[in-house]
């Protein structure tokens, strides 16, 4: 289990330490933490999250697309090979995606392929807030969207994922103390 940090500790982190702790909050995208570090002090968990998400929003379209593409397919090759990040593996497991039948695995893979073919990036959903049935329904619903709508939805889901990852790292009992 990762240590939890107080807000006072976070606000005193060097840039290197801040990126070390929060660089994986946004999947394989430490640039978000690097850019946000100098916006300290953070007043609470929500303030830190808001500033990190604002960094993403201000990034160029290509950088936002790269952030989306940094996310693994649900029940994709990395999951089946056991090469997901610890956070992604745990998140997929919380949705029950580690206990699928062969038919369910095929359904996820078919949906992943259809989604990637249509939009050019992976389907991103906050697995910790969903179960496998809701995720499969999400594919069906979101495949009807436009590419720009899906980019926005993916970034919103990434924000949810990041919030939960931050909550795992920050001692919210002390989060409002600076």
C-alpha cells in the first residue's frame, strides 16, 4: 500500500518528489504533474485535482490525444499478459474484469477493436465506478458518439480516474491543513 501524504507535505515537495508521487496519476503522463507542480500551494484534494485537470484542458489537442492513448484497452493484451500498471490492474479488477468468461473476453476485445477503429484511441472509462455490464453498455452507447464527443468523454473519465488515484495518495483527514 502506498503511503498517504498530508497537504502540508505535498505543498513542500520538490518538483522531483511531486512528479515521483503524482506522475502516474494520469496514466503514463508525468507531464501533467510536471506542469502543475508550480501551482502550489494546493488548498485541498479538490484543488489539486482541479489544477491537474486544468493542465490537461490547456494542453494541445495532440497532447490530450496522447494522454487518452496512454490508457490500456480494457481486457486488452496488456491485461491478459499481466503487464498493466499496478493501478490499472487494480482498477480493472474492481470492475470484475479479471474474472471474465472466454465469451466476455471476446466481447470486450470486439468492442475495443470496433471503438479503436471508429475513434482512433482506446475506450476509457473509470472502471472503479463501473462493473463489467455497465462498461459493455458504455461501449454500445458511446460508439454512437462523434469523435470530438468521445475525446471529451474520455478526458472526463480520465479526470475521474485521476481523482480516485489522488484520493488513494492523499490523507484526506489532514487534506485541508496547510
